[in-house]
C-alpha cells in the first residue's frame, strides 16, 4: 500500500511536471499570420505588404514581440490553413454567421460593405434579391463571405473566380451581369487594371460585415486576448483611425463599440449632413457622455444593423423592440421608449379596419422590413404585406395609393406626415397592431464592463431627471416608458 506521504509526494511531482510542460508548451507556441492581396486593407505594392489592416497587424506583432513575417496567399489557401492548422491567424476576415463558431476573433479592425455592381452602361435595376437571382451571372471570389452569403440565400447563378481581378474582368467583358464586392476593393483593383471606377455602378447594397483577425480554435485564449487588448490600445490612441485616413480617407475605423441606429423619427433620424437627432439619440448621447464613450453612432438600414448586432459582440442597436423571439439574442438596457403601432389609412379613402380579418382582405399593407410588427402580421397569416425600408417610405406609399394601409407608430405619425408634406389629419388611425417597449440592445457576449456601464448610466439618468427632461421635450403629455 502506498503511504499518504508518498502519495502526496507523487502528486506534487506530477503537478510540477504538468506545470513545467504547460509553461514549455506556452513558450514554444508560435503564431503564424496569414493574409491575402485585398486592397485597401492588405495588399502587395512592389512586393511590400501594405494596407490599413496589414500595417495594424505589423504594429501589433512588433508591440507583442511576435517573431516572423506575414505570409500572403490566395484566400482559399489561407482560409483552408486557418481551418486546419492549430497555429494560424488570418486577416482581414469577415465575421459571418457561418464562420462565427469556427474561429476565435480579435477586432474588429475593418468594416466591409458588400454591394452588387454592374456596368454603368447596363441599365440593370436591382431592387431586391429576387432581381439579382434572375440575372445571367454574378461573379464572386472563391471562399469569400459574399459567396457564402449568396449560397445561403439560394443563389444558383454564381460564377466562381479565383481573385477579384478575374471577377472584374468577367464583368468588364460582359461574361457576367453583376459582381458583389466592397467599393474600396473594386475601386483600387480597377485602378490597378487600368480602368476607372465610374465604369461600374453600385446597384444594390446587400450586407455589411465587421472584419477581424481570425484565429484557429486551438490557438490559446491568452494569445487571442493579448491581440485583442493590443487592438484596443491602438484604437484608443488613434492609430487605427490614422491608418484609415492614410488608406481609406473619409471612412471611420471601427471603434471598441459599434453603435447602430436607423432612420425612425422622432426617435432617431438624420437632421443634417453629419448630424443625428431624436429622443433616443439624445438618450444614447447622454449615456455616451457619462461612460466616456467616444465611438460614433452609425445610421444604417434596419436589417443591416440588426444582422451586425446579432453576429458581433460589443455592438449596440437602438431603439429595439424587446420581444419573446428576441429575448435571448441580445442583452437589454431600458426601456427608453414606448410606442403603439396601428393600422393607418388615408382619411380621404374612407377605409375602415375593425379587425385583423378585415385588414387581411386589403390589397396591400405597408410594413417596415425586419420590424417586429412585420413578423407579428406574417405570423398571423397576412399575405398582403409590402415591405419598405423606412417608416417615411411606407407613409409615402400609403399617401400615393400604392398600399391601402400602413403600420406606423403613434409617436411618429405627426413627424412623418409633416416630413412628407401632409398633416396628421390626412391619415386616420384604425385598430392597434401591438404595443412595444423599446430598448438598447447589446450584441451577445459583449464585454460586461460596457453593458454594466451603459445600464448604470441609464439608471442614473432616470434618477437625476435627465431622462424625464428628454422625454417631455419630445413627447409632452405621454406617459414615461
């Protein structure tokens, strides 16, 4: 029988050996960093790797004492190694729903807006995905997130290319009708090919992605954390924004927080070339001030903003209806608003809606794409819904007779009618669709320090009267949410 003393000594020895092996393993871990030729984020210029992301990664490697150089490969080869080799990092990598759980992530270090481009002389009009599915061919680069996205939407007309130059050449030669890429990449690649950006036309913006440094799942967490911390430092001291100004003048680099809202007056709307107004804008700006947040608010279409917040941590979306279906998708702060969504008709039409059944019999009902009210009506068997990008667009379609009714909120109807050149008396409220309390939504797995700080700031606003002051300025006489 082994004595307790000997057993204890054996366990101590085993523990020491384990610690030594672990330390040795950590010391021996060497990260291999890959990228591709993809201007303006990472590209070769006379054999030298340049770009906003490339310069940032070189700076991180220097600050962290990482040895080695960045290897430039074709995207599909680099992505394959990222999937299969345990010591690989790859940039600039779009964080998509399909990739989200495949890798570890540090960033974001870029934002890429994916849009359909056609020849300027083509006369193509693309208003939706169905129109894009009907063209003869769409050039995509093999393995890019755009290919994954379109395949997930059921596209059957994709023409796979090995790089962006090949894809653009097919478009220029009329071998395909469309190409999907970011404006920045197309502009620079065309220039290198001896062509002008004006030869192409942006015909439809599909989806924006935040882009990161992606790590193989087996890269140690502490390595990824060190890279993330260094990225945050270089955001705080302005390095990333300086690189953006150098390579992508006029664009705003991703901050530590990405804050999104939509055009939805009177809560949030553009009131000038570079100014946002609204009750929710004022509330969030007060929170930003109290928490020391310097990251800007980005005005987006709702679907794009919602999808980015759904995928990425440390993202903020307001004003967001909190529903049962969304409850576990986000972390919630609020409420910051309350509204009642109703069916509205033109007063002159004499149309009356007394039940959902009567509403289902109408020729068309305007709703806002991606809003919870659209989902409520779809789940209730409505087949006459026509989706629009903004409430103002839905109201205009109502007033011009393109739909018989529109679903709009009580707190916005005065602003919308006046903005469109009408008066509130020109529309008539019918039955209620739903009442909603609106919140600030944080993307899941956001840093708890950010969520707690914003939550505490809103609580302070409600305690010290700042929230009440904003509410009463915008909605006098309406009850607080």
